[in-house]
């Protein structure tokens, strides 16, 4: 099957799944999220084996240490994925929420109701954790989603896709509600962002080059970021001990993620109380 035909089939199935997702009850969506969490736990060893294959290939292909760190699925990161699914299941259901009700001069009452978007295409790089994060948020909000992860994480993402599919089927939701593209061919990205008949919005997560390409070529609305710098600001009134701990964690917890601190701003009124401790800990890190 050609990439074009494959993506057409994926899009058709996703569009069909939106009908069931839009009508899905809160309980059904939560059951699916919890079933996926349980399946990941039950298949932890298989996930780590798939990730080990990605890691070996990445090392052979010369991926740098930061990218390898983003790619790796440790037991701790698998635990975080499982906990994240359970946390999303515990959140209030956003679908159907009505806000800002008010009367117009004509006497008509209007407001805003939150409804699913339909099919969300999400394109991202490296971190297989994003597969679960994206799937869980789309499920909870009643959307179908098509996920295209980085080629370096193909084995990990397909293993996670199997967990998601089993969880959806167990709960009675359509397996096509979450589809993970099973090819590393970049033509799949080109097809995904030019299928307005199947995809309602594209969300790219990645580097500047990826965002620029998606923005330039997409025929589907894009929710994007482009350039940004992660700041931490320590105010004069902050708790010095807590401030130092936050600033150290923000930079050294993981160096390769997109939310790693890049700029630290310190109010002059507290600089003498925190900068020596920060300097010592950064040098030791």
C-alpha cells in the first residue's frame, strides 16, 4: 500500500471514530484511560524491549546524549505515563461545559459550550512519552487523534500504540480513536497536514525546523509555537530555599527537554541570598 493510500485509510477511520468519541460518556472515556494505564503496566517489559531497540539504533546512528535521554523509557518514566493516564481520568470532563452565560439586549441568552474539535493530528519528535500524553488528552476531550512520532522512537511508539488499542477495545471505544502512524516515511507527515477532509487541526511539537515546515505546507489549521525561551524568575519576596531548589531542578532535572530552563532572572533584592548557593550547585551538577 502506498503512503498516500495508507494515510487516506487512517484519515477515514479517524473521521469515523469521531462520531463515537463525541457521544462517549465520561465514564467510558475514563474506563479507557484506566485500561490503557493497566495495559502499560502489564506490558512494561515489552515496552522496555521495544525502547531498547530504539536506543540501540539511535546510538548506532550517532544520536547525541540529549536526544538519547529524551528517547529512553526507564521504569520511572513508564510509571509517570501510567500515573498521568490516571490523573487525566480523574479530571473533570470538559465536554459540554457551559461558561459565560449572559443576556443580550434582545433578551436572548448566549454562552460558550466546550465541544470536541474532531480529529487532531499531532506531530512530535523523540520522546515516546508524548504518545501517551497526547492520546490521553485527546481521549478525555472526546477527540480522535492521529499521532506521528519521531522516526527514532518508532518501536517504542508502536508498542505504546498496541497498549492504547487494547485499552480502547476493552472499554468499548473504537480502536481508531487513537492511531499511531506506523511508518517513518516523511511523506506520511506531508499527507497528514494536507487532509482537511479528515483532519481538523494539526499540533506540531518539536524544533524550529519542524514547526516551520508544518506551518508552510499545512492545508489544515495549525496550533503552533515557534521560538521561545523558558524563564524562571526569582522575586525579592520568594522563599530562598524553595527558589534555589526550583531553579536547580528546572535546569538539571533533564537537560534535553523543551521545558528545561534557559534563562534565570533574579531580583536584585534577593540576589545575594540565592546566587552563591545556585552557583555552587550548578558547578557540582
